[in-house]
């Protein structure tokens, strides 16, 4: 009898033990706490569509001062850094050729006056008089050229940025002086082709120069280049910026901020946005039916401690803003205030 009862007793004990295990697991499952999180409802707010591009400061105009024909330099009246005015004499060239041409023109003028008298009394033909006048016109043209190339003047208001010769040198392939007009300056920037239809002439922009701290300079789009660079997929834009105090200098590194209006977009605290390990993807967790749902988002501009969300969320979504660090897709959560 005892031997017959042993299997039944064993089965009963096993049955009781299995029931006890299931009861314990259920109790443990009920006891495991849900992740506590704080959330924020997505609301659409107007967001300025501001984009920033790197740029370079350039002179508005660059003029190279050189004679049209070679010659010896007698005097240079400005040096690098000199402020010059339009029409100001800068370089005096040798005057030997000028003096010879002045003498020749004076002689030809006297001859022409005498020919006119002879023509009036029938001493020469009309053709001979016209030939003398044509020769005088050519000589006067050469004289004017020599005068312009003997005293070289500045064509603009600006500053001397280069000097390549000294008095006594013979002018050659390089300009004697280089003059740059720097009020206003030209800020040149390459803009992504995505903005081609949104950049317009006269559009106001902000210019920041790292060398001058946080000061903001105001400028306007003056020229939009008509072609797209196929390698960089950008197009060149020129911006004129007033520079009365001449603190902006050609060659400076700059950043240009362009405002393309406003769009209604979600703004989320930066702590709500997480970065996917091993990629540049950004994501958030949205609470749906008591669970955290992994949601990819596309970021726009950063405004203080918030991110503009360009894509991935809709108005009214309940986004986890605190307690999201250790969550995985589908985790049950409890929203706390």
C-alpha cells in the first residue's frame, strides 16, 4: 500500500508546487513598478526660420593703379594703410614723353590755323585741311592719354592695401598701388540650393564676425549669382554691409544669418530628444496606450533649451520629457505630475 501511494503523493506535491510557482510569478509581475515619466503635450508655435551660413568679408571695389604704358616712377604719394579720396593724385610718372607730346600738339595747332587761312583764300584744298585736322585730333588724343598716365589718381574712396614699387622703379607687370573701397563692404556667402527660391535681392540679413565679438551688423542682399555649383550644391550671394567705422576688413571670417519667415512647428525641451547610438538619428518617446513608443524626429533650429521639430510629431502628441533615458520601445509607463 505504501509503495502504491508514493506516485500519487509525488504527483500531488508536484501539482501544489507548480501552482505555488505560478502564484509567485504573478505576484512578482503585479509588483514590478511601471517606469515613472513626465510628459509634455506637443503644441504648434510660430518658429522663426533662421539659417546661418559661413561667409567672407570682401572689399566692395578693388582698383589697381598702374599706367597704361610702362614708364619710370618719379613719386608715390601714398603708402599701405593710407586713406585716399576719389580723384586724389597718387603717383607721378616721368614727364619726358608728355613734354614732347605737348610740344608736338602745340606745333600742329599752329599749322592747322595756318592751313585754315590758306584754305579760305584758296591756297589748299578741303582734303588737305581735313587731313591736318585729323592729325591734330590724333595727337591731342595721345596727349590726353599721356596726361592721364603721368599723374595717376584714385578712382574711388578707399584705403591703400598694396604697394609694389618705389620711386625710381620702372613700372612693369604689377600695379603700383592697390586701392580697396571698404565702406560698404561686400560679404560673400555660399547658400544651400534648397534656399534658392527664397533668397531675394534687397533681403535684410545679419552679419556676425568672430573677430569683433557678438556685435551684429546689418546688411542687404545685393547680388544673387544665377548658377548652382554642381559640386557643393550651393549658390553665391553677395551682401552689402555699411562699414562707416571701417572695423570690418576684407578677409575676415563671418557668419550670415538669414530669416526666411516663420512656420508653425513643435518646440520640445532638449532633454526630450535622444541620439541614436551609432548614427545621427534623433528620437523621442511618445506615450500611447500607457506605453512608450519610439519615434524618430527631424530637428530644426535650437532656441535656448528647446529644439524645433521639423518632422515626426503631430499637434497633441504626448512626449516624454523626463525619465526617458532607460526606456525601450513598448515599455509600460506611468505619467506623474
